[in-house]
């Protein structure tokens, strides 16, 4: 993927997520941010390289989000997960996981 396209995607994501966080997010608004990359039914590989989330268990989702939250990388998912509370991570796993 071209560097400018990756930058654009990261910029859109950061703006979307910042707006969600600043507006006292509802759970559905957090999930809608996830759907931007992972697909309406979590059927897509985000940026062509992630796991397909709808195939993951509750615990796999929770573990993945916790890893991203603790990560030192400059990834899109780290930016997302670092703003989630433990309760929100648990909720996401419960709602999306199989």
C-alpha cells in the first residue's frame, strides 16, 4: 500500500476515533469505529492483514485488544485500544466474539 494511502487511512481513523472519544461515546459508536476497517459484520481483514474478527472468540478479542493497548508500536489498533477502558474491552469481546 502506498505510504500516502496508509497516512490517509490513519488520519481518518484518528479523526473518527477522537470525535467518538470526545463526544462521550456510546458503545454502539465505539463499535461503529471498529466496523470502519473490519467490515459491517466483522468479516474483513482490516488493511488486508488482520484476523477476521467475527471468527474470533470473546477471549481472543479481549486478549488481542489488551495486547494492542500495552503495545509500544505505532499501529492503528494501538491508537484505538489505548483509549479503551478494561470494561469497554470486555464489552467488545462479549458482543463481537463467538
